[in-house]
């Protein structure tokens, strides 16, 4: 009897000693199975899409094309209101546009916009990811040990907007002038050639300094607010993925905030690009205030808000949908919410 009790005690002691090792072995086996499963998924996926950069670029391009094409009529109306030299309203401008070519006139310059949007939206989303990942290390190298996540998101958005604008500004100029000058009978390249013949290559870069200044805060707010709201949602949901409808809602909010805060700068830069305003903002702002007063800086704001907020919602919604689909095609999991390399103060 005593011998049996002694054996039981020894068995319990051995189990207590071996327990952690057995648990660790089981955990290692489980991790090995997960790694093997992930490798099988990657081998089964599309090789080209295994690159995170490719998925960012493709999803960003698709988001821009869908969004810009859907809201093109509102954008045409907005641009004509902003660039008008006379006081008018949205209804009169809409009638004028329709008289120039019917419904087709409301998509005037959309091909130029799509050609511009494909690379610019792709570059913007990819650049945002790159800047967002790289800025914390830059802060640390500058001696800032703890950076604010919101600041990183806002700066990454602003730099992404400037990067895309600088690379593709000539297409932005062509698209703006086609939309405001009624050029329905010319192709994008013919119209660009016409601008160069008339004003030389500098004509394609008219208003670029003001554009770079204005897109910095606009995209800082648009991408930054979206990213902040998205991260806030993930935190509240204990790391769960966000339903795509919430992506659209956060995109709408971000677009509305960006439009409301930066609209006067948008008016000045669009007028410069269309040729009706001075490219120097120090001259353009006083001149517009003198001729139209303070309301001149907010001409077309209501239409702009009606266009920008839905466009932003569609952009981020489409991006998230396409990105998730590309992740599945690539045989990789969606980007999981992970702890950022910086902390909130």
C-alpha cells in the first residue's frame, strides 16, 4: 500500500515537472502547423500579389477609378463653380454644362481624371503605408523616443498626398482645364499638346507650388483622420477586423473634415490651374477678396462637400474590399491589427 502511494506521488511530481515542457512542445507543434498551412496558402496564391507593395498599388488604383467615375458629375459642377469669374449658383452652372453636350458633358475630362487617378491613387495609398511605417524610425533617429500615433498618421497622409501630386501634376492641370473649358472634342493628349504649344511646358505646372501647399493639409486630414478612426475602432473591438461599412463611414467623416478645413486653399489652387487666377497665392487671395469678398473663397463649397465626402467614403470602402480580395488571391491573411512601434503619450 505504501509502495503504491509512493508511486502515485512520484507520478504526480513527474507530471508537474514535465508539464511546462509538454505544453511548450504542444505550442511549438501548433505554431509549426500554422506556419506550414500559411506556406501552403502562399504557394497556392498568385506570386505577383505576394508583394505588399503590389497589393497596395492595385487596390489604391481601383479605389481611385471607382470613386472618381461615380462622383464625376459633382466634380465637374464643383470645378466650374470654383473657376467661374462671375457670381452664379449650382443650378445655373449645371444648365450651362448640360447645354454644352448633354449628360456626356458631366463626364467631360473624366478620361484625363482616370489616367491621373490610376497612378496618383496607387502612389498615394502605397506612399501612405511606406511613410506610416518609416516615420517612427525617423522620429527615433531624431531623438524622439515616443511619437504620437495620430501625428504619424497625419504626417504620413500629408506626405503621401504631396508625393502623388508632385509626380502627376501635369495630368491634374490637363484634367482641370478640360473640365472648365468645355473641351469635349479633344483627347487628353491633344489637349495637353495644345496647352504646351500655347504656353510651353511650364503651362502644365501652373499653380504647382500652391497645389503642394494645399494638398499637404488636405490629405493629412483625409488619410490621418481615417487611420485614427480605424485604429480607435480596432482598439474598442479588441483587435477584431472592421466591417467594411464602418470603413465607408470613417472615410466619409475624414473626407468631410478635410474638405471643410482646406477648401479656401482648394479654390485658389484650382483657379490658378485653370488659368483664371494668379499662380502666386499672395497675389491671388487679396485679388479674389477684393473682387468677390470672403464668400469668393468658399464658392462651390456645398457642392464640394457633397462630392468630396462621398468620394472619400467610396475610395476607402473600395480600397479595403479590393485589398482583402487581393490578400486572398495572394494566399496571405489580411493585415491583422498589430501593436504599432510607437505609443500614445
